[in-house]
């Protein structure tokens, strides 16, 4: 599961970096289906980061990663 999550984050990363930000994978709990990530740079604290997280990254994870249930941002 972790490898699949990393692949999707790598696909999303260029868009985040184009806006001066990035995303870091903090943890993948395969038993609970929970993925924790940390926004970096301009994405950290950005008002649009929540939309990016849930409607962008979260949607892709739901479609493509078996067992995924929730994505959680951490500081």
C-alpha cells in the first residue's frame, strides 16, 4: 500500500511544486487504511491545501489504492 501511495504523491508533486510547495508522506497504516501527510513550503497553511488534499489526492487514493480509507494532514 505504501508504494502505491508514494507513486500517487509523486504524480501530484509537480503541481504542488509549481506553486512553491510539496507534500511528504508521514505514515501509512495499512491495518486502518489511514494515510498521514505533511504539506511543505507554500502548501503549508494554504487555504486551498484542504481541497487539494481531500478532492485531489484523497480521491485518487480512493480510486487506486486498495484498502485506503482516509487521508489526514499533520503538522
